[in-house]
């Protein structure tokens, strides 16, 4: 199939806006599935994980292929819950266009804004589909206003609804001046009903006015008061959508099978093919200043991005990739540029949710799964061995909630370790570390629900009944001043001794991250030992010093040192560097950092006082309040994560179940000295009790 007839799209929105239901209908109407699954009965094709079926929510973004009107559409269904935001992030990195879904009753919700901002980051053109038009309280015009006001989406209704709530029958295609009535699985195209003709012309004039800003021909016809033909409007609309100048808006009710065919037509008409998106630019792996370009052509060198790993009980690990250029064939050798390793391509699969179709080769624009990859993980670039290119990786937000897990018996420890390793390879926002003092395994994630799902998967997919502690905050350690240390490590063990000597200075790194500078002069420490010193420091930073949390945002300068020709070794320098760093760290006024969350609460006016008062009691800072819809306010605030455990239940109680909220990580901020003392004391007491 020609590349111009391929669409790689994602469906993203706030939780419960109906993403999976829309996808199920798309699969049914395109003939990909023979029956429609429902999230509420746990039978959705895209939600094939047990945890998704039980909760009626999407956890893992699932890729699926379908065909419509001679076009191939690859759909990636993504979660709406903020705990799985990395799933949305990595999907947006590899798609060409997006359907942004909104509930006709709830409008623009907190997670809608998060997803919209993520799509802006990756410059993904999008359509808006206002779903659930059959629901009581559905208000199409209010949703369009919120798109304009809250998201700055420049929305343009290409369709307007016929009726609403129980009376919702279909929509009017204002560009073609025709009405589409839905009845069961059928749609009929009829003339615009008499009572909607004025509304249709007003809406069409708005489309013409918007598009005239981006198309000279339409502008001339508009000024001359000539009727603009539908073909010209569609052509201009496609260009404006792909350039992200406008957002076409459509409406329907996926659950009632209304509007899905129109949505499929609009995907083909307005969202870009890989050709429209054009070339992708990457850097030279040997020279970050130099860039390379890959066009979506089979003749260009092979280049792809790995965006997801799934452990499948039947075929093992599946590595999902998006191919940007060149041809990939089974048995081919490719370069993993990120890891500087070579991979042999085993089986290539086209995925239809649970089902797999083995193919011998794949080309530009394809989204496929590879079996048998040894080194590749999320965000890695795969490329032709002789023409290397490094693509921008995927943004992974930091894990902010910790949970202690342990195997119920010694026998199960290895099983637990293997299972956790597989899960952490699949999910880059899921982290694992072992507390050396207590030998406890600590898993970290994006939120309580995220870790709850992980534990559930350990139990059902890997048959590991892990014993679980209470969720706790993933603090970080850093310094606020300079610190120096001059440390000698000398030890005599049997025959050969161990000797290393390091002098370092550490200081805060305002730019963030870890930086290491080697200022050794005249070979005081041989160059082969420098990497060992850096490794010793990094390892110590991972384990933490103040309270066992990872150390962040530090510059380390290696000033001086000495070695012994016989007794010095890499291990000696690693040990010495660790001791030296610990000593310098303690002198540099260390502090704990706590995760600060951006919390958005939607509440009826009646409960504003209770909600704001409660946020203040939780050390929260209310930033803004704005009218959300009639009778409701949207409260934006920043609250430390440690104060937010169990907030969902409490918010339900104080608002009589009428308020809802979303929360996402904002940044790490210093913890007050009094609270820091309490946290450190509590952790040290727990460690003492374990020993």
C-alpha cells in the first residue's frame, strides 16, 4: 500500500472519555473485529490485560492495524489515568496524528490538558471528537468553547450535532452541506433539515473565515462573497490541520455507534501520512553537533525507534518499533545506536491487539513488534549499521512513590527478581533498587495505582505472591554547599594489598543531573582508573547517604590523588571514591528533596471553601481558580506528594462525591528542616529495627 495511504494515529484523552469504546467501534466498522467489545463487561479487544478488564481502564497502549476506504490505519489506544502518563508519552513520540477525545458532558478535564500539552511537545496534529452526545447534560458548543479557552486549540466545528442527549440523531457536515443520520450500524446521507439550514450556513461561514487566514484563494473568494467549493475547503483544512493551525471538531456517541464512520473519514481526510510528516532529523552518534536526515522512503538507510516493550507469555519479549526509513527484514543485522550494540532481527510481527501476523519485512511508517531483541529498550534508536543516526529519545518522568516488596520465602526470591526485572524493562517509569542495609527490594512508580497494578501483575502473570509494605514518598538527596574530601584507602589482605587515594570537590549543580570533571594533572592517577572512580561515585549516589534515597543534581570534580604500582586496582579506586564522596557529601549541607505535585480539582461552587481549606492543610499552595463550567470551579494548586495519600477518598467525602481531581509530578523541592529530621529519624529507626 502506498505510504500516502497510511495513517499512524493515537487516541488520547482524560480517563473515562470513551477512548477504548471509540477504538472498539473503529475496529468493528473497519472489519478488523467481528464483535464489539465493551470496557464495562471486560471484553474490549484493546484492553486484553487482566487488570484492564477487571478495572475497565486502559493501562498499556495497544497497537492495532485496520483498513478503511483503501487506507491502512495503525491505531494506538492509550491510557487516560495520569499514573500511566508514560504510555501516552511514548505513543505520541511515534504517531503522526491524534484523535483528542472529549466527553460532551465533562468537556476539557484535567488529564485532557496534560495529554494536549504532551501532543504539543511532540508536534502531533490532531482532530477533536466530542463523544457521549447522547448523555444527559451533553453540550457541544460549551465543549468547543472550552477547547478554545482552556487548550488554545483554535477549534473549528466541521460537523454540528443534530439534537442532543436522547434526541441525538447524527450530525451535519457543514463543508459538504449535508446531514448524516445514524440508525443502528447504518448511516444515511440526507439533505440538511430545514430547521438546521441557517445553523449550517453560519457554521460553514466560520470554517471559511478560519481557513481564509491560511489560504489566499479562499481569502479572495471570501472577500468577493463567492461560494467556496467543498474540495478547496477540504484541501485547505488538511494543510492547516497538519501544520497545527486549526483543530477540526466532530461529534458522536461511540457507545450508540453514532459518528464513527465520520471519524474514520476525517482521519483519512485531515490527519497526515508519514509523507506529510516528512523527514525525521537525528544526530550523529559520534558528533552531537552534526545532524542527519531520514526521509520516509524505502531507499533511505534503515532507521527506527523502539517505543515499547511487552513481555508475552507465548512469544517472550515483544519490542514495538516505529520505522521511519528503509526496509527491515527478518535475519538482518542492525545497530542499536543508543546502546552501541548490534542486534539480529528475529521475527517481525504486525499486531492486532492479542493477535499476531508474522511478516517477512516492514518499511517506512510501519509500526511492528520484533521478537528476540537482546539489548533494545524503550527510547532506543535502531539503524543501518553503516549509516548510524541517533533519534531523540522519550521523556520519562521521575518515579515518585516507593513500595517495599519481598518474596514470601527464600525459594521465591529469584522468581520475584526475574519478574521485577521484566516489568522494569517493559515500563521505563517503573524503577527498582535494593536497600543494602536492610536487603529490602524497593519499587518506585508514578502513583499508588501504578504500583498497585505492578503488584497485581506480579501475582497473576508471574505467579509471585509478593509481600507488600505501605506506599511511601520517593524523596531525593542533594547538597546546598560545596564539600571536599581527601581520602586514602589502604588495606592488606593476605598477599596483595589494596591502595587508592582520591581528593574530590562536590558542589550543587543548578542545571540538574550529575556531572563529573577530571582535573588530574601529570598522571597522579592513571587514566584507566578514572572510570572506576566515576562508577564508585555513581553507585554511592544511587544508594543515598542521608536516608537511603538517590542523590541528584551534583557536580563532582576529581582534584588529585595517588596510586601504587602493585596494590592499586579498579576495585580499590571504586571503594576509595565511594568513601571520599560520602565524606564530602556530609560536609556539603545535605538536604532531602520532596516531590511536589500539580493538583487540579474540579469542584461545584458549594464545596470550594472545604476543598481549598483542605489543600491548605496539606501544605498546598493554591495558584489559580477559574470557572470550569456553570456552577463549577477548577482549582489549580501545588501540594507535596506526602500529603496526598488517600486524597481520592477524602475528596469524595468533603464534596459528597461531586468533586474530582488529577495529579501529576511537577518538580522536586527542598523539604523543611523540621520535616526532614522526622523523615530521617523514622527511616533510621526502621533500619535499626530490621538489623
